[in-house]
C-alpha cells in the first residue's frame, strides 16, 4: 500500500503483499532445487552416453539448477524488502518493483528451459538412457513448472488494474471531467464483472438496474483512494484493535452503556409502559414464522442429518400433476419449500393461504397464513438467501416513499421499496387478504420478516395501512438504512423491531460504510507494523482474542501534515478534505455512537478519529440522505462479566448472575457506527436471534420459578 507502480501502470497489489507468496515460492523452489541437484549429480555422467541430444540435456540440468538458485536468491531479497516498513511507508520498499521486474524477466529463460525439459521427457527427439529416478523427477517437475507459470500468469491478470494507467491517473488529478470519466469507466467495468460472474441471473430491466446501482456503489466507495484488496483485510484487523481500545477507554472513563442507558434483564420491567401488542413472547412466535419462509435450505442447514426425514411426512408428491390445496408459486414438484414451512411454522396446509417462492431481483419469497394462536393473518417475508437478494440489498440508493400518510419528503431503500411493491401487487392480484378476512373478519393483520424481509415488511405496511389501519409489524434484525428519519419515527406507531448483539446489518448503511472506509484509511496510516505482521496478528486474534499489549504497541504517532501527505489519499480525495477542514482533529468525532466518548482519550492523539460529522455528509457522499432503522427497537445483548465474576463462576461452578442477557430500548441514532466485532455476522443469523430470545424467556421462567419456590418455603 499504496498500489504498486510497474510497467507504466498501477497494479492491484502493494509492495508489501509479496511476503507470504514469496515464502511459499521459496518452499516450492527449494524442494525443486534439491531434487534437481540430486538428478544432476546422479545423471550428469550418463548424458555423455546419449545417442542424440546429450549436450541439450546437460544444458537443461545445469541451467535449471543455476536458474532456480538465482531465482531463490532474488525471491529471498524480494521477501526481505517487502517486509520492511509500516503499511504506509513505501520508501522502505522502493526497490520492490525493480526486483519484481527482474524476476518477471527471468521468466523468459525459465520458460525456455522448461520447453527443453518438455522435449526431453515427452518426445523422442533426445535419446538417452532411461534412469527411473531422473525421469520421474523431471517429468513431475516439468509439469509442475508449467502449472506454476500458468498460475503466475493468472495472478498477474487478477492484479491488473483495468484503469491503472498512470497517464489516466495523472490526468484525473485536478481535472473534474477526467475524474468523472474515470469513475464512469470503473462503473462500467464493475457492471461487466457482475454480468460475467452472475451470468445465471435473469437478464431483465431489474437486473440491469441492480447491477448498475451496485457497480456505482463499488466505484464510489473507494473513489480517489489508493488502496489494494489486501488492505481491506489489514484494515479490518486494525479496526478491531482500535475499537477494542476504545472499549477499554470507555470502561476506564466510566462511560459504560448501562450507566448511560436504562438496561434491564427483566422482561416485564423492560416493557413497562409499552402497548400490549409489543410483547417478547409474541415476537418470538412471529420470528418462528419469519424463519419458516427460508424453506428447505434452512431446515437442512438446521438439521443436517435428519432434516430430510422431518420434511418427508409433509411432502406433496407429484404436485405438478395434482391439485394443490394452497396456491403455491415456483416450488418444486414435491413442494419441498412448502413442506419446510409447514414443519417449521407448525401450521396446517389449510391455514397457509398463499405461498410464493419466486426469487428474482426485487422479488422476494413470502407466504400468508392464518395464525389461530394469536388470532391474526400473518404475511411472512424471507430475508437474504441468494445472490438475487444480495443485489436487492445493494440497490441502496434512496427512492421517494409515495405511500399514503407519510410526509412528502420521505425516502426509503430502493431495493426494499421495489420488493414491497411487488408483494403488494401479488397480494392484490390473488385477492389473498380479502379472502382471508371473509373467513376471519375479527383477526388482525401482522407482517413479519427477518433482515431484508424485515425492511420490506415495514415498507409494505406503509402501503397497506390505509386499508388495514390496525396492522402491526414484527421486524427482526432490521437493516439500518431503510427509511428517512421522519418516516422511521412514524413507523414507531406500528413496528416492533428486535436486534441482537453486534448485528452488522443493523449498523450497515451507506453512510456507515463510508465512515468505516474513512476509519480504515486512518488506522492503516496510524499502524506502525508491516502488513505481514498485521496478518499474523489477525490470525492470532481470531484464535485467542486481542491481547492488551497490542492495544498500545500497534500504533504510531501521526501528525496532521503527515496525514495530508499520505500516499494513501489522492490530492482531491474527500477524506483528505475532511482532515484539512478539521486540521486533522475530530469535530464531534464519532461521538454519535452511544459507546464512544466525545473527547480524545488517546495519548498524543496517536489515533485521530476523522469520521465525518453530520455537516460533512455532503462531502462526496454516495447518498445525500441518511436512512435509519424504523420502529421501537429492542436491543438484546449478552451481559459481560467482570474478571472477578468469571473467577467466582469458575471457582463455584455456578453462574453468579441470575441473568445472562440484558435489554434496552434503542434509538435509530444508536446504530450510526459500523464496528468490527467477532459476532457481527453470527448475531444476524435468524437461528441465533431465535436462540437469544428463547434464552431470555427461559431465564425469566427460571427466575419466576425460583421466586415462587422461595415464597413456598417462607
């Protein structure tokens, strides 16, 4: 980092990316050199007895040993130089491109020698006595060499930057028109990549729009930043260290969450003053329906061995030729998805009024069922499960929300808005809800979903409220970038949202990702370790956690002038303009997040928070409007124990706390920072959300039973 310049262009690799590939090459070439040295010692004298081509064999044997020796020495120097300096310190690695050019030039004689070896082993042009060890080693070595050369060409093709010409890059600096043209070119390249890698997706106007929006997002996100793919991995590792350090500072400054927010472990206490329909037990019931729509893939995932046998009694064989009791769209001949819904939701087939498993971009699977237990008609919408759903997620630009009863300047996530309109049209075309109310006029209407399904459910509710004003939404792991602030506030009247732990989707908005990009650039600049050390440390962190000593030893002092002159940022980078405007120091820092102190808590400002403030969101932002999480948000987290409590539990073999979880009512502003945490993905999975709610309810039952037992004894 930054990207390496070679042959008049930039490459998608840094001068510090060659340590581990070089070590791997040293290992392979060392083994190959040892074997070929043995062959040279054993077979050299035999070459004088060859009928034809003995000289060529001697040239090959001596040449391959000499060539591998030279390349091994060159790679050793290359690895040594590539390991020098911190991530930003390119001067310490300035000779790496020249060494790499020399290595590429040496490919020409290596290819020539390999051709000679191929002629010797696989043709009859050279006639020499056959020695088993020699022939076996040379045949395998020649074949392996061709594979390695092919792999090298493939790697060069992968790290080739299509718009990496230095002439284009230099022309873009200071030239707005050239920069815009470059941005459009990168966007077109991303569109071609998406069309190539996801060629199985249906080509229609929706896919073209989704590809274009996703490509524009990818191009804009790292526009005017000179980083390479490996920097993402290093950046995430360093962000984890930085954020753990922040957490330690919060504890030291007594800014723990429970002191600033009314956290509780008692469900009844948490829901005091809330409407009756907002109930954790009801939420758990509707979450089970949200999980059911994931169909047979989720059932097989949950029960790898017995899942098929659990579905078999629910199969409706030869459904392609038989009359189905329920309208089912786009399921297979045995209705496997429908069978999984029946098993997971514990519903009778007659209670499921409609099920659609159509899954295209902006078209999500959903089903409608009559839930007699809660006297409600439930619409359950599936979350992200396929690449089509991912592109629906990535269509994250804002679209005007034209539903009845919302303020005129209300906006929503475009992908989920289009999905909600699709479901509304399907319901109207099949007259599903009207038929349900004909048979059950006293029932309530409930919409539920998880993840992408949760966001779609909230937007669908806005469109259906004029006809069904009493409908309610139970949303789980709701995406953060869903509605503009006023629309999210209106959604509190009918939406109950539940989130668990460090769920990354509940923090993932375009603005948060852009802030994460800014923080990533900053920690890469502030790191004093070489990149290979960061990778090794990251592997250790994944196994054993982040040790306290690394919280301090990872960082170096950075002055404002150094950050302005950093090679990571181009002259007209928006990140650089933020630093310049604030003179390198945070204005309101990242204190929008409820766990981050406003003032700098780092000695000598080793880590300078440069997350943009609210007023700076208009500086080269992909979206000009920030979107929020809707509804009343119940945030459930696992209670962290102190070292003393852990020691007491270990000593007594019991749990010193009555409860392992705590809850609080969060606001949409609490999710304005995307943090790198160990469970950021696991806490989003539907089975983990369901397990967490089950554990909370079980703890309540256990504690109530314990209290009743004490009262009985009294």
